[in-house]
């Protein structure tokens, strides 16, 4: 059974990361990893606009290069932009020098394409070495999540995910989705209903 909510003990032990924001405000933080991807990111942006909501997109550099107009659309829409490495690297399987270079390449392509100087970073798969983390924390806030939709997981029911996210969404929650092809059909089914739930429950959204 894969947990939708990250256990509190894990958030406490690994306190160098940002798992959630202030619990005192009725605001949540929607995040989308791995884009921008044509046919997926544009759908997400349209749904956010319909609902008057903002999100943060942790972009993969090579996808920014392929879909520059979508990356710029994210910024025009007032959404946040984060660094997700250039090649979607697993930090635990990559030497630290190469990993940090890849993060730098991503930062530069985002800057060149959108004008945004990224200050937030999310490691792909949530996996990163201690040495990489120490280096990156000098320039970035490293943001993980306290809720995950499992939108990329084969066989995951959008209905089950929606139910679990509704149950576990609290003030300050950072919720993880993916704007990639593997998540496309899931998002089309689940995302509009979740955004409706947030609005109906009185939550507002902000970029990180």
C-alpha cells in the first residue's frame, strides 16, 4: 500500500527539506513535476485558469528546451517555476559533480527561456545524496511534498486518489502531481474534481 500522505516522522527526521508551508493559513500549494509537455501542461494550465488557481511547475530542462512556449505560458499565468534537473536525474545514482552540473544546466535553460531565476529545487524521485543536498541548499529551497497523487502509477484509480487527497488536504499542504504523458489521462479525470473540491472547501492556492 503506497501512502498518499508522507508520515509526520519522516518530515521531522528529514527537516532540511520543505514538506509543507504554514498550517495557519487555508492555503495549499499545487505542484506539477516533469514538464512542460505538450498536451498535458496546457491542459493543466487551462484547468487552473478556469478555477482561478495558481501552482508551481518543477521543470525538466530538456523539456523546457522542447516546449519553450509552454514554459513561457506557465510564467505568463503567474505560476511558480522550480528546477527539476536537466535530464531528470536520480541523485542516488549520479555522481555529485555531474548532478550539480545538470541542475546548473536546468537553471540556465529556464532563465534563458522564461527570464526566471529559479530559487526552488525538487530532486526527481525525491532522491538525493547528502553532499548534493548540502551544496544545493546554498542556492535553493529544496521542496518535497506532504501529499502525493500517484498520478503516474499504472493502475492507480483517479477515484481512490481523489478520495485520499480530499481526506488529507490541510492548510499548507504541498501536493504533488506530474504534467507528463504517463499522468495525462489520470489528470483529465481527477484534477478538475480536486480543484472543485479545493474551491468548495474554501482553500486558496499560491505558487511556492
